[in-house]
């Protein structure tokens, strides 16, 4: 399905609603995005096409017809979808100093950036999402080497690993008392994050817990980074307070620009002040400090 980029997200949801097992988004230019929805096809290609057109018309009517064009349905031979996404995964420069690099590609010896080698597997945190990039830029700007860091919902481990690599680059010894803490309730993601930490040779600098924030007990951290959702950030604000102290910085992401005010207002009432707000592709990063 060729779609106008403004409609990419809505049409991805539409394809999932219609029973797609997965949707692949390829941005070909600023005007053209191609969505590939993968279905177990029980009827003919023609019927599938009719079903998609009919459902779209029913939901959005004729006037939203221009959201997409060029719909084609074709049978594809079986492929290993768990590795297929790798083809589009390229090194991603983030901010001024970080490069998130697929772990299977060679690193150029001339590379000056801090290279975070990633194989996210099924975990969130490949570095392609704007909210991850905002957190990495936040780490680049606000992380002071040697301070205690808590990565809440570490997914692939990308943020904790970036902080650990900065410490390594600054020549800090992997002192246990300074360990970076990373928590994640999805145990498969924790295993992936541990592997990624070892890949980057910073396994000894990060301690991982297979836990949700609500169940996590630890001394306060100086820097907390949490890429969740606006709703989670609001629900978890008392836990953020419990795990911070006066002066601690929070890097909160995963919220959309339209949610900035509600999250900010909630945290202000909980004793945090705004330091900075950064936006990228409709997503926001809030940098807050505990007063
Ligand atoms: C959007 S991903 C962020 C992954 C990675 N930190 C990044 O920035 O790319 C959010 C992660 O938070 C985890 N998560 C969700 N609720 C959580 C909670 N209550 N406590 C800790 N982690 C949570 C999810 O399992 C998911 O892996």
C-alpha cells in the first residue's frame, strides 16, 4: 500500500485491525511511504483486496480515499520474519557523539562517535525510534560519568549501554558502587539486554533486574531515564520520587508532544521542576529535576 506519510500510522493500525500479523513501514521519500501488511491469506488475493477497500470505505468514507493508493496483494513464499527486519537496519547517528550500529556490521576504524552495538531481537530499543533517540540525546547532554543511573524499561539495553560506554570512554573503572541499574519486566528483553551489554564489553558496568518499577527497591539514583508511555509516566510518578533525591534528574520519554502538559503538570505537583523539553517527530523528552 502506497500511503501519504501523514497517514502512515493510522494505516498501520488499520492493517493490524484487518488481521495483519505484522506491518513493515518503508519511508521511500518525504512524500511516499510504502506499508506492507502480512496476513495469513485464507481467501484469494482479489477478495483480500476487496475486503481492505470495503473496510476502509466503511470506516473513513470516500473523502479519506486519498490517504493511500497503489494497493496490491500478492502471496509471498515462507521467510524467516524474525531476521527479515535486519535488512533495513542501518547505523544511526544520534546527537553529536553517539552511533547506534547493528552488531553484525563492521565498525569503521575511523569512527569517532561512541558506537553502541545493538542486536535488539524482539526487544524495543533498536535506536530507530524518535523516543529512544531523544533519550540518547538526553544522556549525551545530562549524564555525568560516575553518577548512579537508573534505566527504567531498558528493553534492548540501548540507553544503559550508552551511559556505560561513556563511562568507559572517560576512563572510569567499572566500580560496583557506581553501577548503572537497568530494570525490565520482560525477561526475554533482559536476556537480550545482557547479551548486548557483553557485546559492547560493558557487562560489568550494568546491573540488570527482571522487574517492574513498582516492585523495584534500591537507593535513589542521580539520573533516571524512562522511555515508557505518557500514562505509565503519570502512574509511576510516586515510584520515580521514591527512587530519586533532591537534585536528581529525570529523562522522561515515550510521550507524544500533545501529552507534554499533562505529564509536566503531574510531575510539577510531585516536586519536580522543568529543565528542558525536546521534541522529535511528534515525540517529546522532558528533562526534570527533583526540587
Ligand atoms: C518503549 S520501550 C523502551 C526501551 C528502551 N529503553 C528504549 O528507550 O528504546 C519501554 C520498555 O518499558 C518496559 N516497561 C513497561 N512498563 C514498565 C514498568 N512498569 N516498569 C519497568 N519497565 C516497564 C517495557 O517492557 C518496554 O521494554
